[in-house]
């Protein structure tokens, strides 16, 4: 391959590919300045997340900080000057009844927040199903926070739907089929939302890839994979309504653009 030589008008030195050394330094400086501005914004978001007394504001700031770090391949060491987080487990008892849609929800959230998830059945009469998010410290905690938010939103929207669409089906006097359909639809809609986000940005899937440290820890646990029992009967109209609500769900809430 032929290397083009040119003379640096500032220093008199010859440079490769016709690019003066001064221009190279300016290019590197511009990249460093851009990265420093992003780091400063992330630091402000993290500071806000720690200082605010409003849960929704803290969650929004933390999620935006994590997304900026992921998109720009920034480590915690670069942002905080601290070593990389350890892999931790965040656990939640989701009870005994109606666990299947929550298990599906936890899987979707783990896949999109750099975690793995698994569940264990509690001791009869004492504990329900225990969901665990396995991930690096910040990722696992955010995944659990998003799960709480998604679960709350799904149930809240279901109650609103039920008030306006009371069941008159004699085969379903308590509205169980309608509830099952709505919650199943919400989970499917949320899955579609995340898939569309990944498809709209070719690099997004790589950004959200589960860290190797988490995969290694998960693999060493030798967790047995089982297929969750799916709800057999549900109302189609309720499913469609839940699907729409799932696609609307925004884990970040209002992003604080002014920060």
C-alpha cells in the first residue's frame, strides 16, 4: 500500500496520509472534549439521583445516566473514579398467585438491562416465588426498580380498564380472563417496544449485551431451565388493550434534558 507523505506547514515534519500532526492533535482534543462533556452530564445525573427525595425523579436520572454510559462505552471508573462493580443479586418475593406474567416481565427487563434472571419457589406457607436479578451492581438495582415500576403500571392500567369494561361473560363472572388477557398483553407490548428500540439502532443490541462477568457467574450456577406455565384462557379485547399500554410504558419517565 502506498503511503502519501505531506509536509506539516506548522512543524515542517512529514506526516502519513497527508494529515498534519497539528490536525491529528486537534481531532483527538475534540473527541476528548466531547467525552468530558458527556462524563460531566452523567455525573450530574448521578448526583441528582442520589440527592433528590422524589423516587420517580431519582429513577429517571439514574436510567438516563446508565443509558449515556452504555451508548458512549463509559465505565464506572471513568465516571466515578471507582473500580467496576461486582456482580450482585437483587431478590424480590412476588407471592404465590398470578406469578406467570411477572416471571415473563422479569425476563424481558433482565434482557434489556444487562442482567440475567431466575426464580426459585419459596418454602410453602412462608414465602412465594422469589425472582432474582443477577447483574453488575448498578444494572441489577436498576432492573429491579424498572420491574417494580412496570408491575405497578400494569396493575394500575388494568384497574382503569376493568372499571370501564366490566365483564358480563357468565363464564367469567370475576373477570379473571379479562385480567389475564390484559396483563399478558402488557408484557407482550413491552417486549415489542424493546425490540423496536433495538431494531431502530443497530448498535443498541451490543450496548445492552449482558457483561461477560455476569454470564460467567450465571453459567457457574448451573440453573435448571423450566418452561413457565402459560395462561390458557384470556380475553382478546383485554389483551389488545394491555398490549397498547405495554408499548407506552417508559421506564425512564421524563428525562431531565436541562441537566
